[in-house]
C-alpha cells in the first residue's frame, strides 16, 4: 500500500491505450441473457485468484482470523503491511527480521525470526500459499526508502530468509515457499527514493542470490504502483532480459476508483496489456501478478454490498484477462468501514469478504466453460465445471447495470437422458450467501430466469450432470513405444471410448469414430507422436441414465530425442561487436543465447536471444 498519493493513479495511466478493451456504458435493458455450453471448454482454467494481503495473524488485541480465512477459502497471503513481523525492519522500533544492518548476515543470532515464523505458520494453517514480499511495509515517515548502503549485504539477508523457510537454516523449516517478491512499489518515493539503476542493481543481486540458495524459487517484483511505469516496468523488464536476470513474475498494483467510479473492465484491460507487454519482451512464461488491488484504499464501498459486487466482477474480469495471481488489499481488520480490510476489528466480516468466498466456490469448478453474455465491466458472468464433471457453477455479478434487473440463464449441452438435475441459486446478502431457490430439472437446455438487480452477486449451481473421466492423465514412461492414458473409474460406466485428433481438443471432443473402446480406465497408444502433441478425449459408456457420460480431453505426446550438445563455440571480435558461432547441433530446431555477468547457471533468467538458427552476432 502507498498512503496519500493514489490520486495520481488513473490520471496518467495511458487509458487511451486501453480504450478498445474497456467496456462502454451499460445499455439500458430489463434483462441480461447469459448462455453457457456445459460441454465446451472456455479459455483457460479458473485459477485461485482469491488471494489477499496480510492476515490471518494480527497484532495483539485484534481478533485472529484463521477460522474466517479457512471458511472464506483464502488461497494466498502476501506478507506485506504487517508493519513489523515479516519486514526486514520497521521504522526504528527494532521490529523486523533483520532490524540492525550493522550485524553479520551469516550469523543466525543477527535475525529475529520468531514473529515472522508465527505469521507464516498461520498462513499455512489456513491452507493458503505464502507470497513472501521481501522489503518493508508502509512507514510514516518513511525510514527505509533509501537504497541499502550495502546492496550485497541486503541480498545476503534476503537469501538467508529464503534459507530459513525453505532450507531449515537457523532452526528453520522446509516449507517450500515458491514466490518471493523483491521490494514493494519501487516506482513510489515512499518506498524507493533511489534511481531506477540502483533498484535494478539491488534486484539483480537479490534475485541471483535467492536462486543460488534455492534454484526452485520463483522471484519477481517490483510491485508497481503504476502498472505501466516507463522506468520500473519497461526499463526494468528489459534490464532483466538483457542481463539474464531471473524475473519469474512481474507484479503490479491497481486501485481503480481513486479519481472516478471503479471499473472491473479496467482490470481486465490492464491484465491483457500487461500480458501482451511481457510476451512482446520475450518473456511469455513470466507470470502476470496483481499483488495489490481493491476498489480504492479508502472508500465507503468497502462497507457495502455494492463493494462485494465490484470485487466479484473484478475477479471474473481478471480471470478473463488472463491474470496469473491476485491479492486483494487487504484481508484482515480495519476500522472504520471505509478502510480496505475485509473484516472489522471485532472480527465481523464486511460484505466484500464474500466476494473472496464466491471465487473460492467457483474455482472449486476449475474447468472453465464457454459462456456468452458478460460485458466484463458492469455485469459479469463466468462458469466452471468440477473435476468429475458432475457439477457446474455460474457466478453472476451485477455491479452497476441498473438497466438489467433479471438474468435469463441458459445452460446447453446437459443431455436429455431421463435424469433430474438439481439447480440451486444462492444470493449474497450483507451477512453472506443464502439459498434463494432450489428445484430439479431434466431439460436440455436448462432455461432459468432469476432477479439480479444491482448490486447483486449470485451463484447458480447445477449438480447431477453427466460424469466425465476425472484425473485424466498421460504417462510417457513407456515412450516412444507407447504412451499410457489412465483416468479415474466412472461409476456406472460399462466401458470407455477413446477419440484422437492430431489437431485440437475441439476436434477430439466432436469426433464420431473412436480409436479404441476399452473396458477399464486405461489405454495405451502404441503409435504415439514423438516431439509433438496428440489430443485424447475419453468418454464413459452408459454412465448417465439413457446416455453416455461426457468427454474429457487432454494433450500429450512423447518427448523427442534431445538435441546434441553445442560444440565448437567461437568468439570473434569485429570492430565494436562480438560474433558468436558454433557447430550445428544434431536435432536442434533453434538455439538460446544467454548473456549474463554471473557464471552460476542457477542464477540465469531469460535467454538474451531465442529461436536462433545456426549463429547470431552479438
């Protein structure tokens, strides 16, 4: 969080660049039509985006929110703004993990891990991922915003924090914490008062040192307060790319309603543009993480059902925008209600807390379904299906579409199989979700109209759908002779049909002639593709009334023989340039060139050049 300067955000964020992605004002209409295809996959999976900042541990005198976090289904907690325990240091209070920078970073006695251990353990007890921010909470006045006097020492402290939690150092643990965010809002003078170059240097030293002590760690940052900052995003990402510095995720922040009414569509647009930026910079596998977000830092919306509808719509819009992770600011308690905490200081929940719970319930159905009828701004809808296929859930959020007080929901692809399915509708009140209606239906398509006047958050659950093979998986251990498929047995199935396509899952799901029919939950492809993917769809026979079960598809293939080694690497100077050349490697389709100042491969990040054919001048 940054205090007292959010008003500048939203004024110069390049909204003109996003205009084609942002929704226009909601049209006036009495109802909104939402159509779901139960058998057709949507774009991507539904990820656990219900992360928060801070909690469930709180300072003495405040409630413990462990039970509430578990009930809400909080998926991840970013360790920012605990104001002491998980910081390197906090103000001049002596709090923090390493509050005295004059001490020896290699000596366990220099560290104060106890309070941080309590915070981390309680996050894990809640069943949530630890997203560890290494740095400092907001301070008034700021006391740790100057660049560290000894950046190498600061990086060593960060590495020993990782060692404590993942390698057992200093009576530590083996928690396997994966994501480590370096600094917070480096583009804000309240957190970083140095130059961009000084921050780039500190990040490089820290990221490389963390990778040395834990090669499996994912490192990233810098928690941008301005999502598209020309120095701390554009130049920073290019610096990491050019020098081969690890950057496993780019983190950024957004508080949309500082200067105008908040828009879930803005979050979707910025998530899409951030992904496009990373891809364009040659980092297609770098995660796109919104590590702080809410309607605004301080706003009455945090007290209202309208705030819950905004949050639920925003999570839906972020999912459609392809975001990889999100952490609402914040999860614990703050009074008065216009502060952003999801709880009051007496432990009671504010309405937006239930948007976290709504996403948890939707994300329990991780297989996204194809849906039309969402504008991703005023009135959103998103649907998923369970791992066994038997349950489908639709989350509908009417944030401010005052012209649509009814939703006409249609769900197709259910089958007319003589089986009654149960339809349940839960609606959000200020005190949580309540069951509004439940009935049975054997219709296909299912047509169901229900009230949804703004603000409204509605969850429609349809159970009793046709099952599909859960846990469908491929084993390449027998390659190249055979690729083995297996899946969980489906109750009531007399056998299974396997369909193939070398082009797409859509084609395998629509195929009319099976490649094989088997009696049990396994099949071997004895002529599998090598170095390419094949699409396998499996269908249970006679598992659903008078119908077969639904198909489930995966892509798999045998890995190709690895390329031979690069030999004969040569370096020639030509004027002010260096030219690299090498002998052609057997079976290579291209080459990656890494350029870095560090000799340890564990610390290398993105290739400097990729997809090179034969040779390339540098």
